[in-house]
């Protein structure tokens, strides 16, 4: 799984900077998602302490919490929007202007890859096509590129942004209970090693075509 994500990142080529910015937006979006819960828990703790006479709170505390929660929710939508804008359209979005053959006319990343493969097939000897059906070759290439076009960014989002969310959750848990965060971190590391082992085993048993 991790090797597949790495290959997708390399396949993105000139869009890697945008992908990194998308990961940054995902990090802050996750903080803004956890922020309202943490703020509400802190305010509830203050209210309980005030009810038990352990501490005093000001009358403006609920309003400040409401403003803070609203601001965090708005920031969450903002960061999520930019994460999606930066990352999810990379597979099908037109290339940048310097890569386009004509001004105002772009080529999709997957379409650009099809053109590269077409140029490579032009240099193959005719004897190869006497032994292999060109239609089958083009069908296989088109199918795989279509999968990249439609699923590549979803996979990157699920894996890398998923681990970003896990990291933020662990940091939030560490603020309230460091021992619990340590136990959760060990669980995450065990799952990561297990997934890596499953990926290696599947790579050994998968057909050569699938590995390619």
C-alpha cells in the first residue's frame, strides 16, 4: 500500500508541491475538527469545577467558547476546501501552462501519460505487434490509466491524510492523557507494520501484471 502511494506521488510529477500543500491543509483541517471538541471539553471542565466550588468562571466564557467553536468550524471548511482543491483534481486537471502545447489548452495528467506511451509504442519494432495484438495493449493501458485517473488521489487522501488525522488525534489525546496517547501510538505502529507485512506478502503472490 505504501509503495503504491509512493508510485502515485512520483507519477504526479509537477503536482507534488500542490500535494504537499494539500497535506498541510489536511493537517490544519483535522486540528480544526478536533478543536471544537477540545474546547467544549475544557469549558465543561471549568463549569464542573465552578459547580463544585473549585474555580470561578466569568459570565463571558460560554460566549467566548461559542465564538471559538464557530471560528474553528469555519476554518475547518476552509482548509478542507483547499485540500480538495489542491489534491483531488490532480489526476484529471489540465497541466500547467508551460506544459500545455497551446496557450489556454491543457492536457490532463493521465492524458499526458497516454501521449507518452503512444510515443513509446511508435518506437517499438513491427515484429512485436505481429506477436501481440495492439488493441489488447491499448485496452490494458487505457484501463490502468483510467484507474489512476479516478482512484489515485483518493488513495493518497485515504492513506497519507488518514495518518495525518491519526497523528492529530494522538496529539489531542496526549494533551489530556499522555499514557493513553502512548498506548494508542503503539497500536498505530503495530497496525502500520502489519499493513506493511500484508503488502509485502501480497506483492509476492500477486500476478506479474498486477505488480506492474
